[in-house]
C-alpha cells in the first residue's frame, strides 16, 4: 500500500461517491476507479459495496478506513515535525479521559503557546484503552489517565489531582435532595457507569450487588440517558453542567489520581520535550 492510494481510499469513504471524490482530489473518475481496483487486488478484499445511491464500506473496508486514518495522521505528524520552521514548532497529540482536573495541563499549555506560538495542540477525549492504543501506534504523544496501575512501558508523571466520585441524577429524583450519598444509598437504583478501564469500581461490589443498565464514554451522552429516566450516573464531579441534573458527592468511595503518561524509549520531538518541561514547571510551582 502506498500513501497516495490510502488518501484516495479515505476520500472516497468520506464522500461515499467516487465522482465527488475524484472532483475533490482533482483527478479523473476512471483514474480513481483504477486506483481502488488496484488496491483491492493488492489486498485481496472488497472495500466497497454499492447501495441505491452511494458507496458503503464493507467490513474489511471499515477496518482499513480506521487504520488508514491513523496511518495518514502519523505520516502528516512526522512530516510536520521534520519540516519545522525556525524555532520550536509542530503538533502535539494528547488523549485524555474526561476530567475537571486539567488545570495544571491548561496552565502548561498557555505558557507553552506564549513562548512557542507555532506549536499546535490536539486534545482527544477517550477512554484509557483508546489512549494506550494511540500511544502504542504513534497517533498520540501523551495520555492523561486515571489510576495507579500504569504499565511499565510508559513513563508517568502524577498530576497531583484527585477527582471525586459522585452520582448525577435528574431534578425530582428521590436522591436529588441529599447533600451526599453513600454506596448503600445507590445500590437499589439502575446505574449508568463509565467504561473507563482505569476506573476501579470494586468499592461498589464490596458493598453489595449493583445493577448496571448502561455504560458511557462521554458524560454528556450519559446525562441524556439520566434525564430520560434510564438510570442514575456514577461519574466524576465537575465535568457535566446541566440545569436539569444534580451532582451529589459519593461518600466512602476512593478518589481517582490523574497521571500524564508517554511511551518509554520513544524519541520525543522538541515540541513534545518543551510541553513536558512546562508541565513539570507547573507542578513544581504548585508544590512550593
């Protein structure tokens, strides 16, 4: 596979029409069709199927599309970092869990961009498994995750912040008037819990049986479920802001530590090194 064909393939997948894709790519339709046939022949799979009006990806096509986006992103990132302008520049990709405790990172980013305005920061909200995958395949430079059990192949820097477990319920819920709740208070209710693999929910099971009706990746989506009466949300404090939802602290639950991680034995670009330096400076200033 060459990069040009992957770019062609991704454009067709996004346009869902080979004529529109050819126009966007500024090549002829027969040329683009031939490139896709050559790619399918090379891989030995069918990438598209035609529906009534548009092209749809096959299962193999969807797999290649996901990987192709990662490959093209990594190629562009590598090119940008190798063709830097004068001074420190380039792109930094950071995958992060949903948390309200990013103040240290935010302050470091502000200082970084003040000193080096040609650096661009890209934040992607996702769960820990996706962050680990991005670090492993090179599409992420840093990750921000919860938990203390970080694999040894990653460097880790504690951000010295702790997020508090809470429940989030709609106005009018029986628990809405509580100033705080215990684990025992919530076991009888259907729960909507985070699918973050770095969250330790053993404090729930140790208190008794609980019933999970849904999981979420982004708390905003969980809020819609809660307002519809699907269940109550078990999440971290300070993330969601909705006048129709009430956040109540959960007693007896452990707090969650937050860490900045990056892959061991990876040569960092000057932009990445400078970002890490600014984070350490912020942590040092906070500890004084």
